[in-house]
C-alpha cells in the first residue's frame, strides 16, 4: 500500500461508536444539515429510512438534521407516496431546475437534490438500505462537524451478499473490488485506504460539492472522492465504519453498466484532453436462452452536470 494511504487510514478512520449523538450535536453550532435520499423504485425501504430520521434526528429542541428531501427519480412504484407518508419532503427530478431536461441516473437525482436544499452540510443516504439506523447519519456528521478541515466523510462497512433463505454466499461490492479499487490503487494510490469508495452514504460540505462537476450516472461517488482529494487535499477526506450494510443487490447487467460509467469518470480525470478512446454511450451485454445467445445494447450515461454554483436559476418547489 502507498505510504500516504496507510498514514491517512490511521488518522482519518473512525467507527460509529466514536460519535455519540450528544458529542456530534455539540459540534453543530449554527451549521445547517440537509439529508438527501435519491430514490427510484424503493417503496419497500424508503419509508422506514425517512421515519427513522424524522423520529430520531429532527425532533426536540435541538434537531441534528434540519432538512430531509427524497428525490424521486422516475419511480414506477409508490416510492414518493411512502416517503411523504413517513414525513419527507419529496420532489420529482423534473420539478427541480425545470428549465433543464432530465436524464436518468443517480448523479442526476443528487445534483437536483442539491439545488432543492440549503444545508451547509449535506448527507446522502441510499434508499435501498435494509440495515439503516439514524446512527448512520450521526456518525457521518461527526468528523465533518467537528473538524473544519474535513470536507467529505465516506461510510465504510461490511457488505454481505445474501442468497435465498438468508445464506451468506460471498461479500458484496463486486464493482468496488473489480473496478473502483484497482483504479484507485493504480492511478490514485494515496486514496487506496478508502475502504468503500463507491459508498452511497456520505457527508459533504455544500461549498465544495457545489463547486464540482456531477456525473449523471453511477460514476458520481468515484468522481466526488477523487475530485475532493485533488481539490482540497487527502486529509479533506475521512471515513467512518458503520458496521454492516444490507441492501438490494443489482444483477450482473446493471453492475456492468455501473462499471462502465465508473471507468468513464476515471478516464475523464486521467485524460482530460480526450486522447484516449472513450467507452461510448452504450455497452454490449449478452443473455442466454433456449434459442442461444442474444446481444443487447444498454445505455451508459456519460453526461456530466456543471458545478451547481454556476447554475443561476434554482427555482424549486419548497412545499
């Protein structure tokens, strides 16, 4: 391991138990905290996540979280309804920055969620978590509220892959291990100590994230990690061990698209002049059936949104 990565890991890694609620609350001061949950077809889990945040972190005389927003990204189920019933403010992606046509993608939902919130510190939480507790949010806020030099706090955790019947068959995080981690070790070795570079749970300072470009697809977490370290320095990044993360795992075709989008983001940073051939806007994937093999093109999202600080019109619904 790169010496800088080992040193960083020792200095900047904590565990959730290091950050009791009272301690984190004492560091908040007048900083406002927004929680953004990008969600697409997560009706079975989003309500419980929202309810826990509302109950544990937004009540009482000193709420730790000031604002909770669910960004509904073209859901076809009852995601928006479940989130509203649990107490979240919900916006659909076309309702935010309505003059800019939407595209599918997690980064797109996050970018618009930023535009619809006002917190000085923003916490992102994935909507498919089955292991969520409000301690996730508290622990992610600990390093960033207590240390002004920290600009990004990434979650890390064990990610079991559970088969039918509850049997654990292997570790999750396949794209992390096969794509993101090798890329970091080869090209950004100082970041090799980041245990979960693609974690969807993290806290960032608004002034930094609004100054960075946002890839619209699944490459957004990789981009924000690399860009934060390059913009603000390695010690601007910290990580907190949240224990175990259980969530909905995606199929191999979806993971292939995710991997292609992460590779695209890495190439954009390694080769800003575009001298290296890009993967393109689709990926060939294969299925096998009674009639043999068939090939299908799947879209790879390559659009990048500009830093939100450059966007002038932020008229968004506030109800």
